[in-house]
C-alpha cells in the first residue's frame, strides 16, 4: 500500500516537471516564428503589389493571419501561467481553447477574401514575371518549414501548438505551389495559373482549418476531449479494488493541455470506508495516465437506496 502511494507522489512530481519545459520551449518557438513570418509577409506583400501577383498577395494575407494566430497562441500560453484566483478558479487556462477557435475563424475569413479575389481575376488575367514569383515563394518555403520544425516536437501535447504546426506546414506547401506556378508562368506565359494557385491555397487551408475549428468549438462547449473515452474511464475505475461502479461522469477541457473530471464512485460495502483515501488515490493515479489532471470524486456506498436508482 505504501509503495503504491509513494509511486503516486512520484507520478505527481514527474507530471508537473514534464509540463513546464514543454511550454517554455514553446514560447521561444512562437517568438521566432512570429518574427520570421512577419518579415516574410512584408517582403511578399511589397513584391506582390509591385508585380500585381494575386497568388503572392493572397499568400501574404494568409501568412499575416498566421502571424496573428501565432501571436494569439503565444498570449494564451502567457495567460496559462497566470495563477488562479477567487474569481477565475482555473486561472485563464480556457483562453488557450478560445485562441484555437479564434485562429480557425481568422483563417476562414482570410480564405474567403482570397477566393473572392481569385474568381475576379480569372476573367482578366494579367501578365506576370514568373521568375520573381518563384524566388519569393522559395524564400517562403524556407521560412515556413523552418518555423514548422520549431513546433514539431510538442505538437501532440497541445491543440494550439498543433494548429501552429499545421499552419506552418500548410504555408510551406502553399509556397511550394506558388513557386511551381511561378516557374510555369515563366516558361508558358499562361497567366491564369496565378488565380488557379490562389484557389488551391484556399482548398489547402480549408481542409486543415475545418478539423481545428470543429475540435476547438467542441472544447469551448465543454465536450469530452477527443482523446478521452468515457467507457474506458469506467472500465479502468472498476478495475480498482473496492470500487463497484462509477457514474455521473463529467469530463471537460480546462485548457488545450489539461482536462478535468467529476464523478460519483460507488464503493463496495462499508468496510472500505477507512481505505477510502487509498481507493481514491489508486483511481486518480489511473486517470492521470489517461490525461485527466483535475479530479473531483464523490463517494457513495452500496446500499438498498443505491440499487433502487440502479447505480451500476
């Protein structure tokens, strides 16, 4: 019994330590990403206006939205560290979920604007210097993939990091598409390729954003986080000796990295009353391995009343 308890404590400290480095690396990743991409937005917009290339301008707009979303995510991570208080008992952790939702909305708006401009341009394609487009896009490939690599390691831990990673990867692919388009324009003088690339950019972003938008909206509405299965929680709880069943389970996300749960546990007979702490610790230990960090358990005991309402 003692062994189990000390193991439990060890797990707690291990969990806390492992949490902080993940976020501190991320801060510098976001700052570097914001700086690199801001510089590129300026280059792309200036040249895009100068040569009147819709694919460069639309990509600049899309990259600007990404810089904005990186900044929102960085702010959310800063707020994540704010201590909880009497008014905000979970601190500002939920801002990470709202940031992910806002990022999705910003991207949808930016692709609407790109699509509109592209359809207008189809009727009247303009002559463009393909070589210039290709060179600018090549710079974009380097910057976007370099930024994506910064987020690669932590992308599975957090929805915001995952969204930053997806944004940068899709930006890199978009730049590759623009570069190919620039080369084709240079050799073929088919200027309608420029708006066609813009439409492809729209489709690429839409496919990536839709899932992010759905997931962040679900978390905003306190849905059960995607990687958590209520049935699995029940099965795991019933494996703990002394627990007969688990019901009234509520699981929701406090932030993009932390989850909370409340539930009623039905304890087998009154003899287990003095073992209550051990039983609860055992269950909490199992739940932590399922990525549930904040756990509140209400206890009941098997009795006639319980059978009437059918606690099983």
